[in-house]
């Protein structure tokens, strides 16, 4: 008999009832150190007073009115995103998946309005993840995402991750855009080297092709810059944002230049809930905190400390771990042992991690994690690794 909740997830047998900063409290009272942050969502930790206050204040005023009217909280958040990025304009969604849908529509509409309707093809890369909607799975292309869901939305082709040289040959008269994650999250914490991202952006510009960056997982301070592409000094035409921007409240956005967004006029797109007062009140509080130079500098400092300790962990368990990957506080442990064994052994040590492709364990803590919690996290991961080794022997 099918359960009342559609069984599309393999859930751990844990029931968290409360969160405090970097900690989650299980119903039985156990305290778990959270290195998942809701998959890079809770950037300011659980029950952060700043977000609780912003949410409560707005909840006592107005939740939802629809986009038939002006929404001051939405305008304020759009202004902050524009002021702190390449973008000239923002559309608010409720998730990264919805952001992908608009990014695809925007790119294709751009060329239609330019009198080149044949330019509909979008080039992506293997190992990508852009959500689970029709456009998202077609853009990523992996069999795990697409099998059984045909016919897929047409107009996508896929290249080997990191093979920037192949991009020149793949672009033709039908190419509208290239879509890429600066750091693949679901794909196994695979960063695109700064020089490769620069070259990719250069190829797009030289060939008059739009560049779409998916920063749903790697954006909003996760790498120590507000957005990950800033490390490479490139400028996209369109960017997808979600997860961290709401700090735990469902919120996403598409950021774009005025030129790239020129085809999206009144009536071309919409969202009932997107940009609602409640969500944008929280998003404003997140941006007010995360976008400051002091906050980002501290993320970089803690990222250096965490990585140093993780390198020591890998060296101490050479048969369990292969390497540390990633940037900032978007890190991964590439494993020799099955990554799910590490995840499960970590649960036994009351620490939560996230599995990813390529046999990687993702470490995506709240950006507010303390130095002491970083040390505690590595200590617990060390015990988890020792358990995996002992079970293997």
C-alpha cells in the first residue's frame, strides 16, 4: 500500500523537531551537528533570531497579495540583488527549479525577439543538476533524472564536464545559451576552475551566445563571495539563485542583464507566490547579513580552517577518503569507501552530511558555523571514518 506521502525520497530514520544554529534536535533528544543545512539552504543556521524576527514581523502584517500589486518587500530585495551583482533586473520564484524554467524561457525569448527564432538550443554539461522540472531534467540530461519521463523537452545538448575546448565545436547557428554551475553540487562538488569559467564566458561572448549560471547551490555567500562566479571575474547574462537566499524559507530568483531580459515583457511569465511579502521579508534579512564584507570575510576564514582540518582527516584515513573538493563552505569528501557508509556512520556520531554523485559526501554547513563546531565536526567525522574502517576489516 502506498504511503500518504509519495515515496520519492530515501529518508533516514530521523525525526528532527527543533533547530538551534548549527544543531538539529531529534525527537528523542539527540543533538546532531548539521553539515547539510537543508542542502545549502540554512545559510544563517536554524532559528536564527534575525530571520525569526523578520518573519514574525511580516507575518503579523501581510503574507500574500499576488503580483497584481506593488510589493515593497519584493522591490527592496530586487534592489539589493541588483546593487550587489551584475544584474539589472530580478524575477522572484519559490525554488531553483522554477528559476531554471524561467532562465530557459528567457534565453529562447531573447533570440525570438531579436529575429533569430532558430536559436533555441542550450548547451549543458554532464553531471549537472538544474532541478526536476521538464526544463531542469532536459538541461541536465542525466539518465538518472530523465529515464521514464520522455519525451523530453527538446533543444538541449550536453558536453563532458570541464571540456571547455569542446564548446567551440558544439556551438552552431542554433545555439541560444550555455548553462553551467560554477560548482556542481549534486554532481559531486566539482568546481569549474576559474580559468575554465573565464574561457567559457569568453567563448560565449565571442559566439554571441548567452551565458546562464546556475548558482542555486553555490551562491549566496557559500564560497566566500556573494556569488561563486565572482572568483573568476566573469559576468553572466542570466543567473539562477535559490536555496540560501531564503535562509530556509522557499524563495528563488532569476537575475539578468537588461539586454538578456528584454524579451520578458508583461504577460510572458508569472508566479502566484513568487516574490510574496513574507518570503521577501526573510530574503531581505538574509541579504542584509550575508552581503556584508565582514560576513563574507569570516566565511573565507572559516572555510580555510575547515579545509585544513579536512585535509588532515583525509591523511588520517587514506583507505576511506581520497581528497577534499570544493570552495568556501561548499566542500566535499571524495571517498574510497561507499559514500553512503560514511553518511550512515556519521549519523551514528550525531552529525548530518549529504551524499552526492561521484562517491562524494557533501559538507554544506550553515555559514554561521563556529570554529569550535568545525573542530567538533571533524572529530565526529574522524570517528565515523574509523567505524567504516573497522566494519570493513
